[in-house]
């Protein structure tokens, strides 16, 4: 693997983690509102 591929993979992981954490926070806020 070259450096470009590795940086692309790490960038993709960062994006996935960011989206996941955002959806988690949104879901928590949503469940809090319903209660």
C-alpha cells in the first residue's frame, strides 16, 4: 500500500466515525424529547 491509499482509508474512517457519532447524538436527543 502506498501513502495515498493509507491516507484515503484513514480519512474514510474519520468520516464514518463522524457520521456515526452525529447520528448517535441526534438519536439521544430525540429519545430525550419523547420522554
